[in-house]
C-alpha cells in the first residue's frame, strides 16, 4: 500500500505522538509498504527521508503541555499538494482533534482516510471550541482508532462519535528487552536505585511527587538513590538535586532503554493528561518493576489478560503511598522479580509485531468502506 501519515505536532521537539508516528512508519516500511509522513518542522530540522515538512509551527498550551502546531492558508496548500502528489491508497491522520495539519487533511481528503485519537482528557477546552469544525469531518472518516479505552471515552464525550477500533500504541520491545544495564545506575541491596524519566518541566509528569517520596523511602533505605532523567530546564534540575535526587539529564532512545533496565524500581507518578501508558510498557519491557499512579490510561496497560497486576499502583498525587509501594518492592526482592516478569510478558502484547497487523487490517477495512460509500464512476469505454 501507498500510505500517507499526517502528524499535527512539530518535529522540532518530538513528543509522544511524533515518536509514535515515526515508529509506525518504520513498522510499515518493514512490512513492505510505501510510507510518507507530513508534519510541521522549522527549516533546518533534521527529519527522516520519508518526512515532508509543512513549515514552522506555533506553541499552544494543550492537555497539560505545549504542543507546536501549524495552520492557515500556507499549511492548507501544502497539505493539498502532498495529498495530490502522494496518490495514497490510505491516509492516516493523527489527533484530528487538534487544529493543525490533521484537521486540514481531514477536510481535504481525496480517498480512504483513517484517524487515530491519542488524547485522554475529560475537560478539553480546545476540543469543545473546535467541535463544530471537527465533528462533521470526523463522522465521514472510514475508520476511527483510539489508542485506549480512555481515549475512546474522550472522543465520545467531546464529539459524540465512538471509535471503530481500539488499537494501542506500538513499542519496539526488543530495544528494551535487549538493553544492557549501565553499571553506574545499577542498585545494590543496601543502595537500591529508583528512577523517573520524562519531560520533567511539565508538572503533570509528577516530579514533585517523586521528590516528596524520597524522605519516606530513605527512612527505611537511607542509601537509596533517586535518579531523574529526561528533558528539563536547569531550574528543574537544581530543584531535583535539592530534593535529594541525582540528575541524569536527557537521554537518547537507546540510553533511555538502558536507564529503565538499570533501576530496581521505575516510577511513573503522572498526574493526568495521559492517553496511553507507553512509558509503562517501555519500562516493563526493560525488566523494571514499575510503580505508577492510578490513572485510567495507566490501568489500561497495568493488568494482563488474566487479571494479574503487572504494575504496583498508587493514588494519583499521593507521594506517601508512592513511597509505600516502592518500599514494599524493595523489601521483597522475590515479589519485585515476579512483578517485573509479569510486566515484561504484558509489554510483549504491545510489540509492533502485534500492533502493526491490526493497523493494516484497519486500513483494509477503510478502503472497503470508502469503495462502498464513495464508488468511482464507471469508465466510458464507448470511445
């Protein structure tokens, strides 16, 4: 198939949706398809060869973080040109609830079109404002994907239209299961390591709760080490250091996997705004015992098909309970090992080898739907 994928967020500073789009493109390439991605990006931004850039973006506060999006007449012209020249068998839009390229492409559709919703947010002012522009086009899509049940609920609540498929984000689990731990980050019986990773300049990632848990853990494990990795400002780094943590800094994808495979316990004390617990899947695949906040999106991945817990969960925002979960795992190495083993098995169900075929089948469904509802006129053979 010739597949066009539209990402609404800029590749200047890749986030979860951008990384998912690139991973999806790579998975589809590996399965023999031709793929082109359209996304905003400032001139000079390094992007893969299959990405067509659609110009500069503007920062907009959205869902607890800052999204860089693009819109306007110039963007619309680029979208239409890309669609026309691509001659795609299927176009896959991401986050058409965001007023960016995906909305433009949804209205400019030339053939079978699928959309994926990533957002899980009960109170999205942007989606409420944009509803009159989004809903009519969304209803005309040939297939609608939500990455989790919570993302599906968000779509229903804001647009009144259910997803036709629930397909999770994919993960290249081999990159995590095969990761080599880093000696400096490995813990010992008396000095275990507890890690957190993410965009710590966003309060919803739970850095404050992580730091607040440190004194409670150190009452039992005085030599415990708390490692903070990810993207954040010097001010955030200084605050983490004052709180008793060791600042690791920003890591590339390979080192991120090694970080997760090194710590005794990985923490995800996020406060909200998550549509899918991909960070949990990554940490579980790396073999870490995971403690996470009890977000709906996290619960979607934290239990296996037999109802067994694969993640130790705590009340959202409760640093004392977070510390108690960490202490319980540190105090029972066998239980910690069993949790990590279940987590790794659960992570395997989100591997691209499982997810990509489901997306392919959704594409085929969409192509059949488009042929049924938008039949091509018969060719005139009388000439």
